[in-house]
């Protein structure tokens, strides 16, 4: 394991000091709204935006990072018919390709919580107009490669959980863009978190 060295990292865009916690692979500059992925110690630009609060509440708000990954998905073969892809692509049952925006938690949570958040957010696609906030965003645990695997896991689970029996499923997925989305969560008194966009609770 490499020695951890605390360094004063400055925003490449505006020069402000950046908050980087141990293990964070991404950092957000609250002063100018720039986002950076830290790759081998270098700051590489990445788009970071935030969702506004949709469900009002009084508890303390913390922002947790999600990957927002825009993809093109092509279904090459699926031997049992079903409805999800039809709904997902918003067209007729004969359409076999379309775009999906995956919402993948980038912070540590249980596998159940991750699957639930990713599934419901991806199906509802609730953040139409993300924006810049002067907010703190830390706690990045999963990088791009982890997020890609979770997109595929989610796509397969969407198909497998249809009421019919899936026999074969072949697909192609193109990853078009990777962005970070800060989703507001309320910190509840019992230590649980509840998101302020769709109201999902996590432990
Ligand atoms: Zn900056």
C-alpha cells in the first residue's frame, strides 16, 4: 500500500483549495463548480452537478455522489418477450435499442441499498435539470470501472425480473458519458438517510 500523503490540492480552474478525503477519487470545487477525477495524482476534469430538493424536510442535508452514466443499449437477442425495454425506450415493443441514463451510487452502502437506489433512480430518471451548488461532496468509493459493471448488472436484473422466464439475453452497451450527480439526503435522527428526491431510505 502506498503511503498516504496529505497534499494541498488546488482547483485547476480557479485556484481554490479543494477538500479531498482519504480514498476519494473525485473532488468538487464549491467555489467555481469544477469537478475533477484524480487519476495517478493528476486532476482530470469531470462534470459534477447537483439535484435540487424535491421533498421538503427539516433534517440536515448531506449530498451523496452518484454516477450519472448515459448509455446506448442495443438488445441483440432476448428469447422471452417482456415489457420493460419497451417502457424504458418509450416506444413500441419492436424497438430494440435506446438510451438509458443509469444512476449508480458512488458512495459506500449495502448491496441491497445500492441496488434499490440504482433501480428506482434509473427507472424514474428524476433529475431533469441538475445544477451547480456550493455544496460539499465527498465519500467517493466507486470509480468508473465499478460503475460500468453495475450498469450491466442492473440491465440484466431489469430483464431477469420480468414476469416471464428469460432464456437468452444478449446486448451491447455503449457508455457515452460519465458525470457525477450530488443527490441530497436527509440525515434522520436514527442515523438512517433518506433521499430528498424520491424519498428512499437507506441504512
Ligand atoms: Zn474552482
